[in-house]
C-alpha cells in the first residue's frame, strides 16, 4: 500500500460546481497536511495548510482532515475556469521528515 | 522579489550527454530539494540538502548528482547513466525549524528536459 493515495482523475465539472478532491494515507504519524495547486508547465504553489485534524476555510476553498480515518479533502465552492489545474495533496510527520505527495488530481472547469 | 529561479526552462539533450540544471533561491532557506515529475507519477524526490556541503539521496537518486557549495544554489546534474531522463524537474526549498510552517515547500517554475 502506498503511503498516500490520490485519485488522478481527470475530473471535469461545469463552472459553479462544488468540487471534492480527496487523499487517503497509511502513516498515522502524519500531522501536517497540505494542498498544492499546479498549473500546466508551472511549479506547484501552496493552496491550503492544516495541522492535525479539523477544517480550514479560505475563500472558496475548504480543507478537511480526519486523522481517525486517515482521510483528507479539499472542497472548492463555485468553481471557476481559473481553478483548472492539478491538485496535489502532501503530508509530513514533522520537522526533519520528508513531505510525501499524492500523484495529483487533474481538474478541468468548463465555462 | 524572493523566490526560486530554475534554468533553463526547456532543455534538449542528446543521449549520452550530461546536463546540469540550475536552481538558485534568495529566500534564505536552509533546505533545498530536487523532484522529478512524470505524467501520472506525482513528485518523486531525487536529492535533498539541509546544509551547505551536505546532501542526501532521495527515492530515485540513481543517474543524478548534486552539489551544495553555497546556501543559495543547488544544481542538479542528469548524467548519461540515467536511463529515462526525459521529465519535468522541480527544485524546492524550505525553512528548517522555527519561523515557518513545518513541511511547507516553495517551488521553482521547473525545467523540462527532453532527451532526443
């Protein structure tokens, strides 16, 4: 079993839809959870950062972490064509440990 | 502006040639990383360095070499021993210890290497 599993998609939705992106993981030591957004031919940029369990909201984006189920989610409300990108989940056990990435989910939002 | 600069953005190489990808950062970060990204494979760690003159192998170091002579610079050499070097290469950096968010990486814009 891989440490981090992420459905690669592709996922296609119409503008305005609610999008749910998910990752599961196996290492119970992970405490820091991130979502990166990567546009085509660009480097990833940090979108959301969460420590331990709970929800975090930033505008149209909400990140959820359920450590008991080893499951993290990213919700995008009112999706826009500019949200079309690859979304990578990433997680770490703490300082000095490697950041482990999912394979990324490619999202396409059509107008 | 602070950030990470990778060059060249696009590079073509003939089989059997070594090529060096440049990565420079002015964020004053201690740690630097090289990742390789292939379609459907996600990001795979090649090498990382937490201090000048020291570096460690990642998951796929074979056929690659690095140096860290300056804090700001972490060049990656793709050698002729790398069996399948065509890929998108990403350099990243991070803070170690207090002052930043644990685990957060800052990425460059990437270098796309194509072997002909």
